[in-house]
């Protein structure tokens, strides 16, 4: 009897953003293979007796053989009849190589279920007050792998698309930020285009750096991955939301002072 593998998206970082179905899969797990960007708090969903294996890929390492090893581990555990959760940051099918793992399982005739997750491509900007689409500002967005490939990172056709799309989101791109900026401007994006970099998105440690294509490289020198790069006019909505939040907080403080002066008011 063979087991079953769940390819589960762990979400963007905040453990509260895993899906209900993802948490349920973890509760049934006998084995959990988890990635580097998975919040370790999510492992608490798994039974105490579950085997938890770290299979994360380290930054800067050549990971081709590592991925093959992960595929082999999934196949081996499933053949032992185990219920396996492959826990991957974000969504397993958004630059997570989940498709490769699904194909490896299918080639061996093993059953699996894909459990989608919340991608940092959307969640990180949202947590920083930046919508990837907004009526009248951006009616389309696209997500790119910022460090894919050996040289420019993207094919020429993709750079052209990134320069034209209203909102361009780059994952894994902070280390190649100068290359991204250079190519976006080369293929027609205005140097004045707003840019935001969201580091540690959705987590308490979240930091946001805002600039333009011509200033962001200098502004973001201290930013470290994981970080999400957002390019487009929707970045400007963050400031408007922040102003509204400040006004609301000022109003709440004024109401609080009035209530204090009211003494024994009853509600």
C-alpha cells in the first residue's frame, strides 16, 4: 500500500496565513518535508510523532541535485505508505518547483494533492498597503522570478513585458536589483516609476523601502532577502493609505481625550 503526498503552500510568512486545508493536511501528516522560508511555527500543526525533515535550499547554492534529492525523498516516503506533507513557502506552483515534484510523483504512479497557498507576490505588497491592481491605476499585473537565469535573469520578451505591464512584481529579486532596474529602464519604463521593496513581508520584522527606478538601488543597499520588489504606480497608494490611517488614529486619540474628560459617562 502506497501513501499520499500533499504539496502544501505554507503562505508568505505569517503562520496565520496558511489555508484551512493546508493546516488540516499538516494535522494528518506522518512526514513533513519543509523548506527554508517556511515559518517553523507551522510545524506545530503536525502530530508530535510526525517526522519533520528540513530540505531547504540555501541561497547561492546550485540546487539542481538538491531538487532531485527532494523528489527522491517524497517518492521513498510515499512508497512506505506514509501520509507526506511537502510544505513549501508561498504557493507550491508559483516559483516553488511544485510542478516538478508533482511530475516526479505522477511518473512513479503515486497519488498526491496540491493545496494552494497565499503567494508573497500578492501578500507582501498587500501587507505594506500596496495593491497589485487598482481601478484607474493598474488593471493588470505580472509576477517574475528575479534571479532566474545566469545573466540578465529574464529573456528579452519578458523584460519587454515587465516594462509594459502596469504592475510588475519580482520575487527573489533583491540581490539582482541593479539588473532589474537597468533592464526595465532599457526596455521603456520611466526612471520615475515608483518602486517598493517589502522585506520579511507579513511578519513582525517587515520593512518597506520606497523609491523610484532611479533611486531604489541606493535606497535598498541594506535590504536582505527574502524580499518582494513591486514596480508601478500602485506603490503610491501606500502613502494615501498611510495618511488615512494617521488621520484615523488622530481622531481616535481625540475621542479618547473627550471620553476621559467626560468622567463617569455611561454607555
